[in-house]
C-alpha cells in the first residue's frame, strides 16, 4: 500500500503559483491564445444554451422570443413524455455502464495474462474504438435486420429486433456495451499493469488463492481507476446520441428515446428551441447530481 | 508602424467580409441556384438529373446545381439550414412539411408569382394541398405540387381468378363490405386474404378514413383545432381491426412491416391482396418472380371514395437570393411533359392535367390506367392544415394505432388516447 501511496504525494507537491504583479499578467497573456477558443467555442455556447432554457425560443423567422422564467422547467416536470424518456435514459446509462464495466474487467484480466498472441488480441479488442458511432450503428442495423441479418439466420428466429416494443431497448443496450468496451478495457488494463507485483508475491507467500488475490489486492488497487472510468462512462452513456439515432431513431413508439434524442426532436423536429435547451440543462443537473453523490461516496469510503 | 500593419490587415479582413456578403448584382452575370431533390428511385434520379442537364444547356445564365437529399432526415436538415440562413433555393419536399415551414416564415409565398400556364395546368384541389397560413394571419401558396400518391390495392391475379371474385373497375369499385367478404374468401389454409403493413399506420389510416368522412380533426369558430374520433373516424379503424382479429383474413404478422416488406410474402402467395400506395407497383414490376401475375385494383368505396392527398412539392426558400430564377426553373421542371417523366420515374400520379392525359399515364400496362383514374378521388387531407400534426403523429397516434391493431387496447381506449393526449400536444401549438 505504501508503494502506491507514494506517488500522489510526489505529484501533489506543486510549486506555489505566484499570483499578482507582473508575472500574473504575463501568465494571463500567455494563456490568452488557449483561452479564447475555449471561451468562444465552449463557454459561449454553454451560457447561450442556459440562457435559451429560460426563454420560449422557437424556430422560425416570425417567432418573437421572450423571457419566460422557470415555466419551461415547470412544463418539463409535468411532461409525461420527458419522464418516460428520462426513465429509458437511466435504464440505458446504468445498465450499459455496469455491464460494460463487468465485461471490460473480464476482458482486461484476460488480456493481462501471459497469453500467446497477447499483442494481437489486445489490438483486436480495440477495433470498436476505431469506428465512428454512425458506422457502428449501421453495422449493427444489418446484424439485427429481420430478414437479412446474421443474428436471425444464426439463431433461426424471425425477430424484428429493433422494432419489437420489448426487445428494442435491450438490443440497443447490447450495442452500447460493445461500443464502449475498448475504452474501459484499456483503462482497466493500464490500471492492472500498475498494480505492484510485490503485493501479489506477498499474499502468495501467505497462501492466498486466485479469488482472494483478486478480491483483496486487484480490486482495492484498481479502485481509483474503476471510479474514474465508471463515472466517465456514465456521463458518456447518458449523453449518447449518434448510435441510437442511427439504430432506431428513438423508435418503436419511443421505446428507445433517450433524453438526448428527445431534446433533438424537440429542437429540430418540432422547433421548440427553448424547451430543448431546458432539457439539456436538466440533464446536466442530473448528471452532476448523480456523479456528485457517487464520487462523494467513493471518496468517503476510500479515505 | 506595427499598429498600422495590424489596422490595415483588419481593414482587409473587413473588406473581404463585406465583399462576400453582397450578391452578384450585375444582371448579366450568370447565377447558380441550388436545387435539392429527394428523388431516391433509380429511374427517378435519372429523370431529375436529365431535366436539370437539359435546363442548364438551354439557360447558360441560370445554372442549376443538383443536390441530393434524403427523405429520412430532410426536415431536420432543412430546419438547420433555414436557421443558418443558407438553404437550397429550390426545395423538394412534401406538403405536410410545408405547413410548419410556411408558418415559420422559411418559405417564399409564390401566390402571385406562379406563371399562368403552370397555374392553369394544375387543378385547384392540388393547389389546396400547398396553401397554408403564413403564421401572421394571412394565407399563401408555398410550393408547386407535382406528384401525388393514392392508395390502391395490389392483387394476385391468379388467386383472385381462382376464387372467382368480381374484378372491380374505377367506375364500380369494391365497397369495404365487399372487400371484407372477398378477403375472407381468399383466406385458405396458410394463406391470408390481405396484409396490412402498419409500421407507420397514421397517414394510411387518416387518408383512408375519408372514405367514410372521417377527418380526425375539427377547427372551432375561434380557429382552435382539436382531435375528433367519432363514428366516422372509427369505421376504417374498426374494419381493419375486424379483418385482423375477427375475420382473421388479414395476416397479423404483417402488422410490424413497412410498406414494401410484405412483398416477398405476396409473391409467394401468402397474401392475395396488398393495400399500398401506387408507387409500390414499381417494386412489384422489378422484383416479382417470372410468371407472377398481378393487378392494380382501384381504391375502396365507403360512403364515398375520397382519399386524403398529400403532394410532393417544389418550393422556393424565403432566403433565396434568386427567387425569380428559381421560379423560372420550377415552371420548366414541372411543365406537363416533364411531369410525365417525373411521374413515371417515381411511379406516382402527376398533378398536371396535361400530364395525366398523356398516353403513358393511361395505358393498362402495370396498372397505370387504374392508378391515374384514382387521382380523381384525391382531396386535400384535413390533417395537412393542422399545426403540430407531426408531433401528434409520432408521439400519440403512431403508438396508439400500433397498440390498437395489435389488439392490446380497445377502440374506445384508442379514441381516448388520440383525443386526450392529442389535444395536449396541439395545445402547445395553439399558444
């Protein structure tokens, strides 16, 4: 334990930043080129989006935008479609994150073993990462195709995977897990490799089996990595758009309408920009709340 | 010194910015207009491109750039390009989409700008499908309607002949009652009389509901539109439901299919009849196995044979810098003889009277005579004028009708959903 505890200390001894005076101004000047794009392309649109959430902005040249205060948020809370979409979003984000984590952990443990062709296998595991979400969506649409898909021909079934009211969401979740596995696997693999060998040697002397080694050494050592990657995965997943848009466009009957798809429809299909912005803000709040609670608990348990 | 260089550079940038803002002013300069087409069938794309080429050769001063769009995402794409202020000049779309665009001021009102010849060649009912409120209390014409779709029935000739049923003609079509009887007669063993592909049930049901006078929407004196599901609206719903679950003459497994999906089963004799849009004939011609004989049957008759019509349209963007040139191009593109080419390419019905009289449109081959005759039943679909119809359709009506046809909810429950939840949706647009 002491070995790993060393490292943060070394990095956590920064030089005291010298604020104020000429040096501060110079530092600001040097930061400016990097700061401008951030302000223009990131902070600006963000603030504009938050502003829109309090207006009744609609698409069209005839529409007059006026400030409506919190009424959008009121509408949102009483909108059954939003809650349905929110529920689907949570099912999606939680199940994809959890299952993805479990599958990736298994894969990472496997790839960490001294196998033959390990390098090749590691490259193979990365393949989904190299594909854009749209291509993944198209590819899986072919897999799930009711007549020409390989899934039905392999199973000998005649299921319309993406159009069945009860199967569509699980089918999409499977694709979500597949898509996100490489990132999670790489991060976990890196975490596994930084677990000091001495620890394993020490417990082996004590006569611990495989399971105990995993439970008492690997997992605790991986903990910071696991917390980081699962929280990142959760944010990525709840904000997922492209993949599901290509796969189902939110169908059938809204069974796979994730919150972001809902917001997209509100904005670009029905033209309610203000309401869509409200949705975006609401999701940001939810993500912050969930992450905050999760990280806080993890931190507390760790310390 | 350095200051001056910076200033000069800044001015240059400004000047360049201004330069690109002002459109080519000189009247003799050739202009380029962008034409976004949604043609997707091979023959149709060929016809579109050929007409554009023809025009470009004859009009060196007004060059048309062909842009390929797609029905799948055209409305999202157009909203973004309208908002960004850089839409195509000539826009191909369909009339349900125009309603929203018109009221938001994206499209040019061409009411007083349509050349007389073009205006006279297209009958008033078709113009009605492109006449909408401008969002400021007025009415305008927001496109030129050119292709229309009617619902017909494609039948397996051998099976119909074997059952010895009367073959209907446009002058004496089947009634819905007759259709139900015949479907039962054609249901034998594994084979069903009919397949209703109901993946997107809303437009189909709403268009057919007019057979019994069902409009689904009503507008009160104050101009407020609400959903209505009364006895007239229930007729077609109930009849299709009966075929599925009472007569068992319609294949329930076809319910989840899109329009073209039942075709393989149709060729195999699994269903004898297939209600479909006239355009589906193209796929039957191309894909049907050799020796497969089929026939186009005219639309059914309820109280009347009226069907709701929507049109494919060409519109001019309000932001277009060359509205006159765009209209000139549209008038050429949609003249009688060109509409014949476009209609043949898309296997749809031309709005042009001249085109409808063309021999190519009235031959018996591939059911063109029956298809063209069905055009007289087309009236403007009531839902076209409903603001918020798109949201009602995708959020309320599609799931409700799918559940009803799958026999998961009763007709009363369906009606209640359509009305209660529907009115809530429309409320947003009435504000």
